[in-house]
C-alpha cells in the first residue's frame, strides 16, 4: 500500500484542493497551516448564510465539533446536506463525543442528516459514537486505539463510513480491511489539535482520491511520519510544532518510504 500513498502526496501538491473546514476555533490556525504545508488550500467558513455556497466550490468538507454552538451546528447540517447532494467527499471529527449529552446529540443528528466518507477520532470518541455507554475524559481518550477496533467495525457497519481510530497505532477500518499505521511519537500528544490536524489532512486526501481507505491511510501515514521525523529535531512541544509543519512541507519520497510502517489485513 505504501507505494500508492506517495503519488497522493504529489497529487495534493499539484492540485491544491480546496478543503472547507467547519472546525473549532482552538485549532483553526494550526489546521490551516498544516493544510497549506502539504499543498492544499484551506477555507474556514461557518456562517449559515454562506456554507452551502462554499461547499459548492470546495473539493471536500471537514466537520469538526470541537467548539459547539447552535448556529455552528445548523451550519454543519446545511453544509453536509449540500456536500451529499453534490456527492462531494466529507469527513467528521467527533471531538469530545461521550463527554456531554449535547455532543452525543450533535453527532447523532449529523449522522441522521447525511453520510460521511470518513470518520476520524480517538478511541474514546469512536467508542462513544458507536455506543453512548462510553464516556471520554474531555477531548482526551481513556482507551487505546486497539480497544476501539470492534467499536470501529460496528460503526462502519452502521454508518457506511471508513472509520479511523488514531492513537499510538492508527487503525483505518472498512467493511473488508483493517489498516494499521505504526508511526508517530508520544510527544505529538503534547501539541494541541494534532487530532484535528489529522482530520483536516484526511479532507485533503479524500479530495484527490476516490478510494477512501487509501486516502485516509495516506493522510494518517503522512501525519504520523512527519511527527516522528520532527521529534528528532525538537526540544519539546513548541519546537515540535514548528518542525512538524516544516516536515509536512518538505518531506521527501525517500524519507517517507524509509520511515512508513503500515500493514493491511483483510477481514
């Protein structure tokens, strides 16, 4: 699979897809910079009066529920309906799912409104999305990604979405495949919004690749490899953030192919 990912990275750099983000204001700057670093074009548009028009010109839609408000939730529904009607790729980040009833209702309502090409979250979020019996610790996971694989498979069956569980090992789950990506570094967890950045990168990859499993796997591989390589030049979270963006921008095919650790298993 790794041989199929590098051409996607080149494709993003060449096509500069427009990724429409309805995301939280904690991470807007970080996610926009990450998308720019890989060669994509980010737009952060949340107003109810313009989201449908923005979807019309965008190549993909990213919905992230990190900081919720009534108007933003309404905008998410409008944008999702527009994207589905135009058959444009979509990705959901259920930030903090399981933490509060409001978040649970919001994600449940979005999944009733439309469909998502992919859903990415940490283990707790994916487990809470599959069953509200699970709770999260704010926006942090209290489970490992391995703990959530079964929930991810169930959620894939219910939603039809490719499910991505991020953690020390990233899992990408479809109806007949489980992809494992074993890159990254624990220090990445000390930089705010890394999960949200991963979701935004998925938005860029699904904009240029119709095979959603391949696109999601490519985004997660690039994300984790860039972090792993950046750590070798970093003294802490602050410098990691800087070197991480630089590596997203200047990573070479040789670096990528020598570093990537990815497995594909049929189920």
